[in-house]
C-alpha cells in the first residue's frame, strides 16, 4: 500500500497550489451563504413572532418544500431549525458542484492531459494521484467545516448551541466527502472527464429529484436519496447521528473502491468500456458542426432528458401550490369563488417565476459547457489537426458557440414545456397558453445573453472564463433568496435573473429585453473576434 502511494504528498502539494484560487472562490461563496443565511433568519425571528410565522408558513408550502426540503415537524420553530430546513439541501448541492469537478480534474483530468503519464514515469505510485485527490478533499472539507462552525457560532442563532453548530458543520463536511467520493469513483470507471462529469451530475440530479418527490408525498422514502440522509439528521432537533454515520460509511466504501480500481487498471483506461467506432468515419463528419454533434450528442441528450424529468417533477407540485388558498378558512370567508381562483392562479404564477430562474440556470449551464469545450479542446491539442485543414478559426469558433446557444435554448424549451403542461394536468384551473409565451419571451433572451457572456470570456480572456460561474451563481442565489432574506427589490438586477424576476405574472420589461438581445449580439461578436487573435493553445 505504501509503495502504491509513494510521493502522494508531492502530488497533494501540487494540487493544492494549482487549485488554490478555484477552492478559495468556492469557500468564500459558501461561507457567505452560511453567514448571510443565518444572520438574515436570526434578524427575521428576533423581536417579533409575525415575521417568523410567515417564514415558516411559506417554507411548509409544497413548492418551497420541493426546492429546499421539507421542514421538520416540531411544535415550536426557532431560527436554528428553520435555518437547517432551508440550507441543508441547497448547501449540499453547491458543495457538490465544487468538489465533483475538482476530484475529476485531479484524477481523470490529469490522465487525459498526459500530465499523470509524465509524473508516473518518475518514482510515483499507481494510486498516488487518487490518494492526493482524496487528501485534498479531506483538507478542503475540514477547512470548510471549521469556517462554517466559526460563522454559526458568531451569529449565535436562536435555538442553537455549540454542539448543534458542530453537528451541522460536520454534516456538511461528510456531504462533501460523499459526493467527492462519488466523483472519484466515476473518474476511475470511465476513461474521459466528459463521461465522468456527466455521470456525477446525473447522480446529483437523481438524488435531488428523489428527495424532491419524497419530501412532498412520502417523507419516509427520503432515505432513498443521499441528500435525504442529511435531511434525516434533523440538525438542531433530533441530531440523528445514524444518518451521518451512514453517509460517512458510504463515502469510505466509495473511496476505497475507487482506490482499488486505480491500483489494478492501466493508465488512461477505464472499467466502463467504450463502444468501438467505425474503421472509417462517415462522410458527413467532415464539417465542424457535424463533428461537434457527434462528440457532444451524449451530453446534449443527457441535459434534455434531465430537463424534461425535472420539469415534470416540478410541474407535478403546482397542484398543491394552487390549492393552498382554498384550505385557508379566512380566505374562504373574505373572497368569493372567482376571487379565490384568481388568487390561486397568481400564486401558481409566482411559483413558476421562482422556478424559471432554475430552468434558465440549467439551460445556461448546458450551453456554456459546450461553448467552453472550445477552450478545453484547444488546450488539449484536439484542434491542432483541424487548424491544419481548411476550416478557419472563425468557422471553428462559430460552430462551437452556435451549438452552445442551440443546446441552451433546446434544454430550456424542453424543461419549460414539461413544467407548464405537467402543471396544467394537476391544476384544477389550467393556465392559459399566454403565460407559457411570457415564460419563453423572457427566458430565451436571458439564456442567450448569459451564454454570450461565456462566449466573450472564452474568446477574450479564456483564463478568466471560470469567473462566469461565480457571476451566474451569485445572481441565482440572490434572486432565489431575495424574498426570504429581505433583500432589496432590485438586488438581483446585476444579472438577467433580476430582469425577468416578475415573469410570468407580468410581461418582461421591454427595456431589459432590448438590453439582453443587444448585449448577446455584441458579446457573441466579441467572442469570435477574440478567438481569432488567440494563439493555438492558451
């Protein structure tokens, strides 16, 4: 074992140095979310029961439970209980989006680039890379947990103590280890980063969807989701250590399995065998768009299927949202039937507007992933042969960029159609099609403008392109939590998420619509011009 891990410490130091900026950015985001969430909720609960009751009432609604998780059933709610109910699911997803690509990049990514082959030619053990990645995951998670604990102790929410803060921080650390171990395993099972990332995100999405459905209808089945294990820990109430023990045990088993596979497989190989391609490529693959379709069709299909499933699941909870007012005796006394139906529709539209930001984010992620392939394929030397042939740099960049834009629009369309029509099947009063038109009229320009920004970064400043995720993530977080944390009405207007905040209750503002369209065109052109001036590898 020691022989297989020789010089793992050297690789660990190299990884920590290489990933320092990436991890620091994520740590800042996560700590800001924890501190601001705890502080805002403590302010809402302090000094008055009316605000706290409204928050609890809102979070117990089906639509909010679907997004953030089911609130624990207790007689009296305090800040700590509500904080855990709101933040557990959301923070686990954010953390997974940090550690999963990090683990894949540190293992399979180094093999794919040829870096690990050069390193392994020296006195480096077969499992040194995966050991170094695992140690980095443990170190990063421990630092994150300590910062969580310090932040929560400083806020000192009502209903908490140091033990509760410690257990919450420990749970988030174990969640990091669990999803990091999942990514490590897929990095060993597959022979390329693309498939490893896709499978990892599929597991994360499936875990979220299973939790979403069971939290609304069958909470006893939430144990079927890895995310649900941390919900069942019931931080600040039961403090169920068994749930955390289960997650930790699975993390260890997954990491051990990944290490065993790494010890026995060949360098650059994977356990999941790829299909053997044709001896001679088809003639239609001679164009850049066709080649992109051939290489990205699996990713595109995965995003489409995920959008449809996610849209269908989210649409299925709209029936419960629309019936909330009918079950309120006060509203039945004050309003007549027509007014209740109108109020129900307004509430459903408000939830659609909240979901719209999530579907825009999913579509943008799908499109930008394709656009960012241009930078990655160039760095790995895949485009060197193509550059030596007839296609110009403009043709190559336009092909990548347009495919990314189309992928984003198609993923958005699939998700919104599934959301709207599934919702109409469960609503007692289906929504008119004009609201679907409003959703598309606002979200398509938003998706295109977001992707165009990513395109401009790839073309002009490829080394800074990772900042795009920070910009989009910050905009989505502010928009989702704006009402809950009592942020200013226009707090989210630094991204398109804020510009479409009132849709579909209202039409998108024409000024913002023009801004999105014009900025998308300008940014797209800048991305093409920037790539034409780049060297072959940056």
